[in-house]
C-alpha cells in the first residue's frame, strides 16, 4: 500500500514538473497568449486532463511557472552575497548587476516583467514575486544595520523601496533601445543611492 502511494506521488510530481518545464520554455518563447493548452500538454508529454487536474487551467500553470522562475532568480542573487565582509555597497551593487543579468533572459523578460502583471494582475503578480527577493534584501540590510554600516533607518520599508527600485530598473532596461547605456546608467544611480544609505565615519 505504501509503495503504491509513493509511486502515485512520484507520478504526480513528475507530471507537475513536466508541465512547469514545458511552460517555462513555451511562455518565454511565445508569451502567455501565444501558447495553447494543446501545445503545453504535447510539449510536456501529458494529457489535457493532467493539466487541469494539476493546475486547474493555463493561468494557474503560468502562476507556478512565474514562481519557479522567480525562485531561480533569487538563488542567483543570493549566490552574489558574499560570506566575507565586503560591505553593503559592494553587496547590493553586485546583486543589482546579477539582477540585470537575469533580466537579459527571455524567461525573466517575458514571464516576470511583461506577462506576469498582465496575466495575473498586479496584486497577485506582486504577491508571488515579492517574497523571494524581498527576504534577501531584508537580510542584507539587517546585517548591515547590525554591523553599524547602515544609517539608522527602518529596515522593512527600506527593503520594499529598494525592491521597487530594482523592479523599475528592470522595466527601464527591458524597454531601452540602447541596453548597454541604460544598464550603465542604472548601475551608476544604484551605486549612488546605496552609498547614501551607509554610515559615514565621524570627521576628525
């Protein structure tokens, strides 16, 4: 009985994973509106009934795909946060660079930045995306505050504001004609903003 139940759980997990993987490829290449359910299930190698059973409809599958992409991006950003004492400016600047790198990916461009808000609505899109990166930003700021590097500012709203900066930077870069110039401008501005948040040594 237990072996049978595990087998069913494994089949369910494999079906979900196949649909999410197919959704990532297809939504990134063609956009949400350009992908039909028949194409999704054919690419995943499952039945239409499996799609409806696992996710309900294409929109719910898209929401899971968005969460998966956002989680992967967050892992990439977390990898840029050093274990050593590089300082808040270096850490956040490196994280922004990694975020802008991620924004070059068709997955992030199409699924996260373009289709996410329009397909799911801004409130749900924000609810899916925000917890991933917001927690990382908050942790970095909290460490900087504990080490006396950050100005005495409330960490939670500051994390929200910096996340908004990152989101707008991504949208600006995505719409830019000269992406290299836009990226250089963004990095310059973020560096200036972050430096303004750090404690300055007392003058002697």
